[in-house]
C-alpha cells in the first residue's frame, strides 16, 4: 500500500495548559481514528533552515513546516480524505499531502 507524508504548515501552539490538553486530545482522537493507516505520528518541528548552493538561510523558508505525519492509504484521494480530519485545519493551518515514492 502506498505511503504518504502529511506536511503541516501554520497553526499555533496553545499557551494555556487546558487548551493544550484539548488540542492534544483532538490530535490523539484523529490519530486513533486512522487505525493501522497511521505509520508514524511524527510531530511538531522547530524552525527550519533552507540550504542552497549559495548558503544557508535560517528564516524558515517561504512556507515554514510546523510538523509531519506518515500514513498508508490506497491512493492519494484516500490520503487527502484522511488529512481532511486533521486538527490543524481548525487552527488556520494546512496539510500538504505527497506520496512517498518507493525507490
């Protein structure tokens, strides 16, 4: 079965512990609903750097990554449907979906 990576952009981390608990419960429920399709829950990431032939930029890039997850799905349409339940979408973020090409 094909693997897909979800790359998260945007969203905000709650500062209030009660709100953080609520957000984590939503993520855990979403992960739980995926069952064995969830291969790697991934997680949030720190500020990224962009490496090019002319050097390194430490600004996070044009559309900074905020996290990732790896899933299995029958096809990209099914992966997109699974991503539609992601809690980051209710926080103004987005999910980029791409198939991981086996080599």
